[in-house]
C-alpha cells in the first residue's frame, strides 16, 4: 500500500538557523510533490509544488528538493523566524490520480 | 474574497443522530474533497468530486456519504455517526486542469465530537 512518512518528531530550532524536514514515500510514482503549511486549528495552506523532473525549487526562504531515486523530498526553511512555527505537510501525487494523500506532518518551533 | 466555507465549525452530537456538514466554495472550482485529520495520522481523504454528480471514494469512506448537486457545494453526510468519527474535518477545492489541481484550497475545519 502507499505510504508517506515525515519526520516523526517535532523540530525545535533557534531563530536564524535552517530547518530541514523529510518526506519519504513508498508505492508512489509521483509526478508532483506538494508542500503545505498548517497553523493550529486552521486549514492547510499551499506553499510549493515540485515536479518529478525538477531537482530543486525555491520560494523566498523556502527550498524543496525532490529525489525520485531515493523516493524522498526535503523541505528547508532558511534563516528561520518564529513566524515559521507551524506544521508542514507533504503530499506526493501520481499524475493520473485524483485522490490526494498527505503525510502526518512535522511540527516546527522556532525559538527567538 | 475567494474562500472555502464550512458549517458548522464545531459540533457535538450523539451516536446515531444523522448530521450534515456543509462545504461551499466561491472560486468555480471543479474539484472538491473532504478530509479528516486525527493526531498522528495526518489528513486522510474521505471522498472527492471531480464535478457535479461525479464523486469517488478516498482512503477512508466508510460511514460517510457525499453529494454534488451544484458545483459550489459539497456536503458531507454522516447517516449514523459513531464515536470513532470524532475528528477534525476539512473541505478542500481546486481547479482540475493540469497543475492547478496541485493547489488545494482548504476550509477552516469542522471539529466534530460524537458522544
């Protein structure tokens, strides 16, 4: 069966440092991998999409990598700020599949 | 304002009492879906709809029903709720064409407690 695994433990980091989150998947051949941010008690918000033929994507202080051989995506928050504290979810998607599954998420806390 | 709305936001009910959670979007999206979110399990898709009168099962459809009679609305129906359906529920929508599908817009959530 398909499986999505994200860092099982919460990440606590000092402001200014880089947070690195992992998303591993099995039994997917994703054409895309999406990343979302979720604040407590609120719905997820789309952040970034990376395609299978892209190795890396950047948006402001966010960087996502996608390694289809390792079946893994890494999500980096550089120069982290307390406002980056949230849970981050990944969602791999096969190109012809309209079901969508998410990982359980990794909670990041950035200390001032 | 472009948004997905859900009602009610909070609901406490008893086992077996039928309930409906409404979801509406004003973005003319073709695709709509329902998720439940439980601690440690992430977001699990219940049902999705690719257009009016077109619905399909997600990963956890048992105990739920949906309908899509209008493009903007996608209600979630629990005919006979049970305590294991206590959860946080999210509705989401998106365009269907190409990569637009990859950006899901989520509602604010409905916290359901079944006693």
